[in-house]
C-alpha cells in the first residue's frame, strides 16, 4: 500500500531549514530521496518555478517540505496543486499545510485560492484552520498554521522562536545583547536579536546556519518547550 503524502509549504530558506531540522530532531523524521515520491508529484514540484523541496519519512507518511520563495509564491503553488488535484490525490496526496508568519492571513489565503479555482462547490471548512476538498470520492485537506509569538519585542515571525531558543542555549551572548540594549537605551525586537546571535555564533553570520546549529545542539527540555509552541503543527502531521 502506498504511503500517504503531506505537502508542507513554507515561505523561505530559514523556514525550510528550521522545519527540516525540527521534524528530524524533535519528531523523529528521516530524510529520504526524491525518488520515493510518485512521479507525477515529483515532476510537478521539480518543474515549479523557484521551488526547492526535501522529502522526509515520518511513521507511515511522506512529508514533502517545500520552500516556495515567498508568500505570494506559496499562494501560487497552492493554486498549482489544486489545479492538478485529481492526479495528485490519486497518487497519494492527502494534506497540504501552509506554514507562515503570524502576521499573514493564511485562512483568507486558503479560502480565496480554493474559491477562485473550485468556485463555491466541492469544498467546506472542516474547522477554523482547515478546508476539505472533495476529489473523486476522496478528500484533500488544506490547512494553515502560523508561527511566531505576540507581545513586547515579538514580531509574529519565525525569528521569535529562533531568538527564544538561542536565549536559552547561550545565556552569555544573551547577556551581551541586554548590555547593548542598555547602551542604546531601547529594546531590540526578536528579529534584530536573532541577527545578532547569528553574527556571534555562526561561522558565516547567517540565521540559517544559526537555526541548524540550535536545533542540533538543543537539549531535550529545550526542545519540549519549543514543541509546546508548535503543537498545532505536530497535530496536523500526526492526525
């Protein structure tokens, strides 16, 4: 029996690296080659403009983690998947998950794209996060998940989680950032702090390199705290 396939659409390279390492380190996923995907799904993604993807096996599912190259490109890829839905669902695609910053209206994006392609028939909201699309007697679930935190110094973006984890793992560097804030007479937001952590801790001063290192070196109790903030994603990947 073929494995169920879940497409996880993320915006950029930082998101892609974060979730690949998270799924592998925290959820126990294993990276596998593109060749395990059915040919129609693999070819569609390989031919899509600006897209890069990795495939991970998680229990009895294949997760296709797709870096779209921006939010508008994510919307465009969702439209492409919907237009080819009959063939893709026949080949095993059962879920499409859009993961984006909390300042984006993912629900409206999903509803708008589904409505523009399918009209008003053949789909319905399953709950506040997910739409079910009828496809030749089967159902394709399309859902939206946001990351990022709210509150003082937060941006509603992935850097909120990156800065939170870096602060727990590197208290000396966090103290240096607090001293910088005192000298400047103002507080920095999480995106600015994440950039400083990257400059101090990663060889090439990149946030992508910082994220990979944080998720590799974090202790289990740090990962459990992160897991609590991403519970919605885990529930979507382990229905």
